[in-house]
C-alpha cells in the first residue's frame, strides 16, 4: 500500500509540488530568522517613541529568532525525508533484478 502511494505521488507530480512548497516555506523561514529580531527591534523603537516612559530592551535578542530557526529546521527535515522517500532508492537494492549481462543478452536475442 505504501508503494502504491509512493508511485502515485511520484507519477502525478504531487510529490514534486509538495517538495517545492516545503522548500519554499523553509527558505522563507530562513530569511525570517534574521528579519524577525530586526522587525521586533524596530517595533520596540517606535513604541518607545510613542511612550517615552516605557522601558524596553534596546538591543537585538537572539531569542526572537529561535521560533523561526525551529520552524526552518523542521521544514528542512520534512523536506529531506520526503525527498529521500520519494526519489532515492536504498543502496544495494535494484528495482529490476536483471544485471547488465541480462540486458545485453536480451537485446541480442531480440535482434535475431
């Protein structure tokens, strides 16, 4: 049943579309690793300008990038697992049990 699902995902290109979507999401989250702390820092600066008495941290915090980093790692992990499952074969397993000699002999026999 799993083989039929795998074959359907590969043959209908749904697997390739899912891989592209996962990779695009991972790229967006990788850019947000750097953009999220900067955006929050800018928001704090604007908020502090509106309320002069508010005391907010003035520096960039690495903790603000942590959620995006976790999302990025999970998406890349899911992308890699799906890519490996759909498009890579296990080492040592050949889908056709025929060897190169069998193929050569078969093509020679068909020519006669």
